[in-house]
C-alpha cells in the first residue's frame, strides 16, 4: 500500500516540480515570447517523437520556420484544393513574396483510381532542405514528414 501511495505522490509531484523550473514569462516582451516560441518549435521538430506537420501557404525560411532536413512533402488531407505548388529557392524577389533562382513542382491529390494520369502527376516530393533557403507554398497547405528513405524494391 505504501508503494502505491509513493507512486501516486511521485506521479503528481514530478510534473509540478518540472513546472516550477519554468521561467516567469510575464516579464518578457512580445518579441522575446515569439523568439522563445520559435526555439521551442525547433526543439520539438528536432525531437525523436516528431512525425509530421501541416504547413500553410506562405513563404518559409529553412532553418528558422522549417527545420533543415530531408523531407517528404505531400498535399494536406484537409486541403480544399486538389493540388499545391512548391517553390524551393536560395533567394527571394525584392518584395520577399516570390522566388529568384528556384526549383518548382506541383503536387496533386490522387486522381481517379486506375487513371493513367496518376503516373504523370506526383502525389509527393522528397527534398533535402539546406540552411538559408526558402520554401514557398501556394494554393493549399502541405504536410512535411521526415524522409524515411527510398522504398525497398525487393532485390535480394
């Protein structure tokens, strides 16, 4: 009985002790809170438990908004559009809204099952993101999933 009581007490007190280690955030400015949030997001993305995230349309900086890694990018299941555009570039135009030198690709939702067009239009892309580059997502949100390697072709 004592062991059970000690275990219950430990389960309750350990999270409370962890909360006590958190700094007081009430004195931070808005900019400091945003920087802290960005650091926390990056730490979560780099953790072993990380699986995937939906990224909305927009211009995103690799290494700040999106972690530097090899990713599989596919259309979000919640997208109302049936396709999304992906631009990957090393610089932006003067307005910061479009790409300079770029890789450009569209990804599509699956077409009708058995359609010959399914082979023509990719449902996902694999891309190795480098620091200081940009991803521009248009038309629909996409899902970033850590790249798990090429599929096994079955050769012995």
